[in-house]
């Protein structure tokens, strides 16, 4: 699938958009993302997994915690424009 199409598909979902906007502030643990979005952890985990598989997010494991960050500076630049 086209990279631009994947990004816009991710941004079209309210939960994914909230996650991405939150991650503009830098890398966050799932335990920080869940309260920010006011969604169930299972919902957030599903959305994070999708965005990671699409190449939008990258992960880093620290002990039991998984930290997420935006994978590409172009995504950050695009979001700062809109």
C-alpha cells in the first residue's frame, strides 16, 4: 500500500490520531498513552500494533514496558503543518 495512503488512513481514525498527536511530544510508554486517549488498553494496543506494522511507529522495550515513537520525521513535519 502507498505510504501516503497508509498515513492518511491512520490519521482518519480518532483514536490513532490522538495517539500520534500525543507522540509528537516524544516517546511514550503505553501506560502514558492509555490515560491520555481515555480508551481501554486493549483498544490502544490494537491501534499501536497496526501503526507499527504500517511503519508509522517504532518501539523500544524497557523491562516490561514498551515505548512508542513516531518512526519518521516527515510525519512530524506533516502534522505540524496541518
